[in-house]
């Protein structure tokens, strides 16, 4: 039986095991999908050694960047993003494993948000500067939308939350939450600290969090009349892309 899986910490919020195991059962695929909850990617070699049937795995927070040090090669798109969320495992004739990194977040996000974009959506605030945000920035720029990163502390690449002015809110009509705030396991009663009172019907709020689907971030946006979208469809589309990568 082939094995697939996911690495991350924590993994209580992940819907991937249920999705793939259901897919395997429904389609008669002799495989299983296992969650590997690890605090550090230093534990990855042990997982590979103990699971010789492992053919591939997904990567979620906080390992999308650190996992790259364990890979034999990285796709051009993942290099540009500097983050990996899909790893394919191949083995030579002696059974030695090699790991290859890809990024399917761009596919899922782009296909999910594109139908919601209009002529007024020219600029976006991307909340968070972790591995997930890099894929979102890449996808938005591919769609012709200029981006501004927002972090807890200002840097040469990001402004701080307290630096968000009414003018910035007015000009940046797409706001994407790439932080884990609001996710199961990270505080469902939490949300990024943006000035929600400045939102209106012309704004589009997208949360890459999908569990729960209706986060506090999205609830506050909807209360101001903004269009909102959860990360569930993005997750579903990137999951299908993962399967294609593992079996390509």
C-alpha cells in the first residue's frame, strides 16, 4: 500500500487526511494518507526512513520554508516563491529516498480568487510574511495586482498594522489573510488587527484559512459589506494539484 501524508504543527485543523482517505476509498486506490505532526523539519529524515512506502506529502505551517533544506530539487515556481507545500518522494534501486519540492498554493489561490476580481481591484494588502504569503504575493502579481505586505513589525518589505492609514485602506481593495489567526488551534476568536471600520462594499477579503470556513476576519469584513471568501476552495484545488504532482 502506498502512503501519502502531511507535515506541520499543529495538524488538528488539517482536512487533508479525511479528504485524501475518502478519495482513496471512493476511487478504489490502494493507499493511505497520514498526518505527521512535527515541530521541526529536523524530524523529517526519521519519517522518511520509517515509512518506505511514502510517495509524497503536503507541507503546511510552519514548515513551508524550512523543508527546502531537505530537498534534492525545487520547481521553478517554488524557487520564485521560496516556499514548498508539496513534496514528491522518489527512491533509487537501493531504496534511497530523494525529495522534490513544488508549490500548488498558487494554482489553488489563483483559480479561486480570479472570478471575484473586478476592474477596481488593483492593489492588495497581504497580511503576514510567512511561507504562505509568498505564494499569495506571487499569484496576485501574476494576476496584475500590486501587493503590500503587512506584518506585526515594519521592515524594508512590510508595513506594520498600525501603519495602515485610511488612504491605504481605500486604495487597497483586496485584503488577504495569510496568518494563522482565526484557525482552529490558533485561536478562532482572533483576527488580524486591521481597521475593519474602514471596509466597504468595494473591498474583497480573502482568508486562506479554511477551518473554520467563516473566520472572525471574514465575519468582520462581511459586517461592513465587503465581499468575503474562505480558503476552502483554494485548499481543495491545491489538494487536487498535489495528487497530480505525486503521480506525474
